[in-house]
């Protein structure tokens, strides 16, 4: 019980730091923590012969994919950059790089990088949780409804309607966004590309 509490405390701090480094809202960090706690309780073999941070990186990626926070398809590289940035002064850049590039896959395949671990080992046991978690589903809906950058793209044409003269309509919805909101940075920290 003591070891579980210590690992939980350390993991929650690491998850919080990484999510802050990625400029994710606390709701995302909470979902990553809940998913990691599920691993600690039900999928402990994912931690066997691996550094906890390797599993945390895979969990951040999995939760973000499930929440739709990867519009540019470069999330793994963003996570790696943030991971290295938050560990400056704690471990060398070489140690961080090694941690992400040398992850135990299995006895037959030996080692690979964190992406190999995610694809070959992590996804299968976590798929059911990631697809069926009610809290993940609720957070995904919340993020989609509150963020222009992660939802449907805004139409570049301003509406002629008198009530919406200075607004853009989000395609496929009845939601209108003012020009100031349209140019704001989305929740995932990626600057919005001009159309």
C-alpha cells in the first residue's frame, strides 16, 4: 500500500508537469491520471521492465488521441519535446532521449522506441478502457464544445446576416465565432493556421 501511494504521488506529479508543458487544460491531465491509475490497478504488466515515464508518455498520447487533441498528427514529437524540456536540470538530454528511444517491447523483439511500445504493447490492453471510459467520453465532448481549435473548422466567409455581421459560422453547426475568438490559440497550444 505504501509503495502504491508513493508511485501514485510521483506519477501524478510527472503527469501534471508534462501536461502543463504541453499547455493542456487540467481536465486533460486529470484524464491522463485516471488512465494511469487504471494501469496501476489493472494493467501493471505495462510497467514491468519499463521506466514509469515511458508508460506516462504513452498514456498522455493515448488520452490525447482519444480526446481529439492531435489535429496536426505530430503529438508524439510534441510530447517528447515537452518531456525533455521539463526534465532539463533533472537529467541530461541524452538520458531523456535514451528513455524515449529504448523501451522494452517484449522478449522476442527486444527494445524499440516509445512509439513502438505504444503500437505493439500499450494499445491492445488499453483499447477497451480508452474507448469505453465514461469520463473520457464526457471530457471529449466538453473539449469539443468549448474549443474552436479542436472542433470543426470555421468557415472563412463572414455571414451577411445582420445579427452575425462580424462573426464566422462553424461549419456543420449553428455556432458563431467572433473574429477575436477565431484567431485565439486553441486548447492544445498549436497556433491556428490561416486559411
